């Protein structure tokens, strides 16, 4: 189990998140839902080790991993999909997905994963991951790379950003694949229709957990609460 225990993060004395407690059990899918600026990506970066908490601990299977690096956490099976996908000139999609041949995969498996994210194998396997690809295509390739890894924990930061109207179906397919292979998913989003596809959700606003529970219940609460917040200019809890 991956946990955040009383995690607070500050920058120049300004609180970004405060006393966050979260638990992510094996094989489940989670969403961290909230408006822009709520602190959701900060939580993702602390889980991955990009940022270190000002207070609190990150635990994996009861062991304290708060001070472990990104690389060390990756070796333990934690992976992050960045909100803005990277571009790599001079490397094909096929080589990128296999880490330059380090990952041995069946061609049919690669075909299945590329088609799962909406990219036909014949059209994309030998293309370069460079400026010739759109942001949406690079996002799909990045998703495919995490599917290929089959990590213990996949943290997906706004996986639907930059995608077209088929994003909902794509995310649903990705979640189903991860469920099938036993990966625990932690999905960061401000879209309630995306959060509703997960099993369990945390609603975060102004750096705090406002409510947690089954995803559809939290999505309903989020719609009502954020609607009132935008109208009145304050959070009603």
C-alpha cells in the first residue's frame, strides 16, 4: 500500500497542501479531483519524489520512502505520467516504448497497447517522437509507455489534457487495462466525468482534502460544492 501521512508542503512560507492523508490500495483505481490550483499535481510530485514534503511522510508497504529519489521509487514500481509529455528527437515510437530495446515485448502486445490508446501500429511504430507529432499524439504515446511498463502504481497527471473528444473512452480503456494487470492507478483531474471512471476519489481544494469516498458520490458532491463556490466566491463545506 502507498500512503501519504500528514503531508504538508510549503514554498516561501506559503502553504500549497496541508496535512494530507491518503491511502492507495493494491489493484484499485483512484482519482484526486479538484479545481485548478488545488494542489493536486503537488500531491502527485510528492508521491513520485519530484518534491519533498515540508512535513509528513510517504510510505510504501509500511516503509518510509520520503527521502528516496525518483529513480529509487521507479525501481519500486512507481511511475508518473507528466501533464506535459516529453519530445525525443531521433528515436522511434517502437524504441521509445521498449526503452531502446531493454524491454522485451511481443509485437502483438505492442500493437494491442498502441491501438488501445488510439494509435494504429502500422502508422506509428516507426515514426519519430519529435515535433512532427501533435501534443495529443505524444500524450497517447506517453500513456502507451506506462501501459508497457505495467508498474505497481501509475500516477496519471491530467491524462486527458491535450486530447480530443475521445479522451473519456481512451481513459476508460486505460483504466480497464491497468485493472486487468493489477496496477494501482492514481489519476489527477479536474474533470468530474473522468474521475467518475475510478473506484475511489479524494476531493481536494485549497490544499486540503474536503471529502473522500466512492467516486460517483464524490463527483456529485464536487459538482454541487464547486458550483456554490464559484457563485459565492467561497467554499461551503
